[in-house]
C-alpha cells in the first residue's frame, strides 16, 4: 500500500460527490473536512480514554451517556463515527443532519475540544442519504489504508492532496502558493522551536504547515518531547489570519491534520484597525493578495503613515514590518512592480526596508510559477527588522526554473534552481565575489541607493554578449543560388512524372 493508492481513492471520492450533485470544490472540501472532524473526534476521545485509564486519571467523554441537542435528549454514543457508520443510509443521514452537526457546532463550550471554534458555522450540504452513505464508506476505506501506512505524516499528505483540488479548480481566485516554493522559503528562514510564526493572509495555512513540518524534522525532540516547547508548538507558535471563513476552516483543519493541536487561525482583516499586532512575531512568511487597490478608509491609519497607498502588496509590507519583533525575519512574495515602481509609495517602502532595516535577499521568479492561474512575475523578499538599518550586500538570484514546466501544464522537468538557491543562500558570504553574469551575486547597498532603490535584478545583472561570425555576403548569395538551382531541378523532375 502506498500514498498513490490513497490518492486514487480520494479521486474516486471526488467523483462520488460530483455524481451526487455536489460539484463546487470548496463545498466538497468543507464537507470532507467536517466528516474528517467528526471521525477524529471519535478517535481522539478513544485515545484520551485509554491514556487516562493507563495513568489512573478520571476521564469524561465528550460523548456523554445523555446529551441535549436542542430540546431533545440523545444517547451520546450514537454520535460516534464508529457507531453511526453502520446504520442504514436513511437513519445515518437523519442522525448526522439533526444531531451530529448541531453537536459539533456547539462544542465550543467544551474547552477540551481544540477543533470546535472552527465548526461554529458549519453547514451540512450533502443532499441525499445515498450520497452520504457512499462518502462514509469511501472515507472508512481511506482511513483504513492510512492506518496501514507507517508514514508519520500520511494524514497531512492526504489533506494536502485534498487541498490541491482547490488549486486545480482555480475557483474564485483561490489557489495556493506552490508547495515547493513554500518549502524553499521556510528552509531559507530556518524556524526554531522558540519562534512565533505568522502568516497575515494565511489561506489554507500552507506556510504554517510547512514551518511545523520543518520543526518536526529538524527539532523533533524539542517540539515533541520537551514539555514546555511542545506546549508552545501546539498552542502558541502559529498564527494565521484571513477574511475568507471557508479558507479559515480548511486552513485550521490543515494545521490540525499535520499535528498542531490548537493553532490560532482567526478571521481578521489584517490591514484594518482590527489588527492591533505590533512587534509580536519572530517570523512572518506570506504571499499576500495582489488585489491592486482597496478602500483606504478601511486601512489602519498607522500603516498609511508608513506607506500612503491603496496597493495591498505595499501595505502588507508595511504591516509585516510593524508586526515583527526587532530581530524578526520575513520572507514574502511580491509582484515585480514592488521592486521597481516609481510612485512615492513604492519608493518609500523600498527605502524603509533598505535604510531602516536589513534587506538580505531578492529571489526573482519566472512568471510561470503560478500558472495556470496567474502569469504575473513575482519575487521573494527576505529581510530582518532592525529599526536601525544594517543593509550591507543584498543577495540576488535569478531563478529561471523551479522543477516544473512554465506553461499551463506545469509538468515535472529536470531543470530546477531551488536546491542551488537553498545552498547558496546559506553561504551568502561566499557569493560576494561572484560575477554579475552568474545566476546569483551580491550588490552593495551603496549601488542600490545610487539606482534610486530599484531592486530589479536586471538593473544589476551583466549580460555577456558573444559575437557571432557570419559568412561573407558573396558566400551567402552563392549558397542561395545553389539552393535555388536545386529547387528548380527538383520541380522539373516532378513535372516529368506527370507528362
């Protein structure tokens, strides 16, 4: 059994939803998320019961002997997945619609349930008992196969594959930052167990998930077995904000399926006065929206003091500077216009980062990275908040390949600059002497200032032209005449065939 076989079953599950009339990818993801949540409540409750019995501690199941659902009373055990999945389709449908969903929507009063706050506005949309029965059977098969696999993050991989369905649909502009780009950015920032990590436009929480996976891979003992740091990892390390409640629920579940019990994934307009965060986070990773403009009246006044504009990509940079602790670091994807825009706001935010903080690196990415959903050219900015300057040599990298074709198909290819980027970024002190004609090189701050804080790589890269030597004109004419004669003779030969 391998993850590929599970993905095939997920594809078949997707087909079951489509055949049953539920075709909106976000609706499908939500319904699967809710059912996974219900399944995991049963699983988690059983695990805690066993652990309490082993330790001789009292335990109160959330599936109490008698539960009040609205004005009705019901045997709590009937709400367990392991019980109702054996019921007839009609009875199971009625139970889930009228009892299980109201139950999970009101779990927020139970502090033992870390998941409950994300389910407060859950809506049951599966239209028929037959569809529900088929979906439950399919999920049982997927969970059984996941149990047979010994991969430590198979549940996370399964959920990532579900999320890729959103990316494939490109629905309502909801597409994720490619996973390999996210992982590259996380590796370059190198999170530690003491960090407090935020994505102010988190979507499906890809940056937070990748950061958590990096920590488990590189600091396993600290984040999983050190009581204090495990508590921090599970409850106070990860923060994500978004204005799309569907994305928040999916993002929260994504974090929890990757082993983070209680991430802080909240509804918030990060650019508004609703966001009071200041010098709170040690790491920020983000791909903020490039909406172009927004209502300035909704923007926090202190952000407009730094960067008076309606451009969201500029306001998010100002926001991230405010949210970072002194010494905190940021890796952020921006459209190329941020690097060279001539407006006062564009120049102002670049000047702020270069002069008052430490700009470390700019990775220029090809336009095909976000295809087929967008063809905009983008770059990654990496900087540290200092409050007193510190920019010295800025490292530039001209990425031309990311391991996938740069057309709409995004097929796997051999050309891939990402391993080279990760390696060279960690050894930037050795890059100072590299020629400007190479893929990566360093540019001193003084030169950037001289160029009006322009941060486009083409402003500094040297292109070497190789002289081409062509034959003399007489030789070219002679070749043309010879070719012409050859064509003429060929035509005569063809005409002879039809005489």
